[in-house]
């Protein structure tokens, strides 16, 4: 109960100041398995059981969809510089995309 109340209060307080703007990421056709934010580039990456990895500008506008996993994604992470992103699938394969 306390945790849910905190989430509601946090959402209300930040919304009032225009900081928190919830956005539905509805591109995926399955359960969302991982999210990773790259603060330097203001990019959000989402990975799901549908095998898609989506890149969102500022967490709201879909800018690119990467389809490469034969199985569902299970995890993802950005490199510290933001120049690469790695995602693992449920079969143990790791896929890496770079900006070069």
C-alpha cells in the first residue's frame, strides 16, 4: 500500500510541474522485457518478447525499430558513451549495434 501511494504522489507532484509526462510505448506486440535510458543522448531503448528493439527520442517519439532477434529479448544496456547498445535474447545470444 505504501509503495503504491508513493508512486501516485510522485506522479502527481511531478506532473504538476510539467516534469513527468507519462507516455504509452505501444509499438511492441508482446510483453516488454527491458528498458534502458541513455541520458547523454536522451534516448530510451525498449526490448520485448516480440524480438523488437525500439529507440525512442526523449522517451516519447519512436525513431527506429531494430528487428534482429530470432527469440524474444530479455535484457539490454547502453555503452557508457551512448555509441552502442547491446541486447540479449532468451536463447543466450547477444546482439550489439553501434553508431559506426
